[in-house]
């Protein structure tokens, strides 16, 4: 894989009214899967059944989940409800015979 055009993962807020996103390199596409992932402790490896790569991915996913949760908590419950209503209306318009 060329370092000139590194693959990035973009995780965007699902609310249409929010432009927030989080970009970072996609470690899963690196030739060395463990490059750039956080260092692991013995407990993380043990929790993954001794599989270091699996433990690294679990640790990384937990880190990303924390970032997403922190952002999502900046929105009010009303924001989420309005998004659900908007999506239901969109689906209703696209579905023959209603939804």
C-alpha cells in the first residue's frame, strides 16, 4: 500500500444537522496490522483469548467508541427524536403505500 495516499476511516455523526466527523488511518489495511494501534496490556490479550491482533482491534474499537460516545452526548435527546421523525418521514415518502 502506498503511503502517498493512506486509507482513512471517517466516522460521521448520524444526525443530518451535524457536520462533525472523526478521521483516522485505517489500521486494518496496513501491511503490519499492529502498526499505530495502542499498546496492549496482558489483561487485554487474555480477554481476547490470547490473540494479540484481536486484542489490538478490540482495544482500538473501544477507543473509537469512547470518541463517538463523547460526541453523541453533546446532542440533546430532542435532536435524536427529530432525526428519527425525519427519517421516518423520508421512508414513508419512498415506500409505496406508506409505511
